C-alpha cells in the first residue's frame, strides 16, 4: 500500500491532499472521476468500469493510485509494467494495456507504462496531476525500473488540424508557441518526447494521435 499526504495551494488556506493506493471501496468514486475528466466527444466505452478497476488492483496494485481531498476522490492514475523497446516505440493504447484491463501487465517489465490519469475539473487548479505523476516516479525509483512511459493525448490539436500537421502542432507546443492541455502538462511534470504515434487511441480531439513521452530513472545504471 502507498500513502502520503502533503499540502497543495490554490487561493486561501492550504489544502491537505492524500495520495494513496485505491481499493475496491473507491470504485464508484473512480468511475465518477473518469466521467468528469473525459466528457464527450471522448468515447464513453473507454471509461473505466468495475471489471477493469478490479484488474488494476489485482494485477498491479502498486500502479493503482488516487488523490483524495476532504474525503472526495479528486483524481486517479493507473500504471502497469511492460517491456518497452526504444527502437520499436510505435504501438496502440489497446495493444499495450489490453484496452485498459492490463491483462498484458508483465511483472518482469522494466518500464512503468501509464495507462491513464485524470483529475476532476473542479480540482485542477490544485495541480494534483503533478502529485500523481510524482508518486509514479517514486515507484519507478523504488523498484529500480528504467523509465515511466506512456502516450500523451493531444486534445488541443483538433483546433489546428486544418492548418497544421500533427508534427507541426507538436513542434509549436514544444517551442511554447501553442499550449496543449495534456502535452504541456506532461512537459511541466518532466516528461520528455519520444515519438509521435498515429492511431494510438480512438480520440476525436487528438485526431487519434498521441505523443509518446517518458521519464527516465536518473538512478538507473
């Protein structure tokens, strides 16, 4: 089990956040996080259900974490282990994650793969996503893994797809000329670009693209 507490800040007094392993008792709250974090046009069939959440805590509970504010689950993040080949990085989310059910979790994997991260909109100014990402970095270091890796959605791309290719859009985001809600957030968390992946996920806003991004364990030899 994983649990830590720290204060986060918005306006007014500091707010106590609890980052911890999620359990079966949290399933309804986790499903609500999904609903609020990924509204239409995000495909509703990609949101978590109880069967998938059951797999998360059965196959890799170390990668099943949530953040709680005043007894309410404000966000969650799910990971699994995989064998990632940097020389063959292209894949789909469904292939690697078993469509989110993580039946593909490999206990001998050297990389922690981010299956999902979501924060309820009303809590986003508290920067809780960074707390969850930092918790996963701690897991990577504690277990001596090589990296954290995962595909970042590009939900801002649909606004520019008529004038920019996906590659040009990402170049503009990396140059600071455009801001993408997900990619810019991941960059601020220390994630580094690996490659652009077409057909990564059925995602209208991203035109099915994702930017594969990693965080390498600085203590791994």
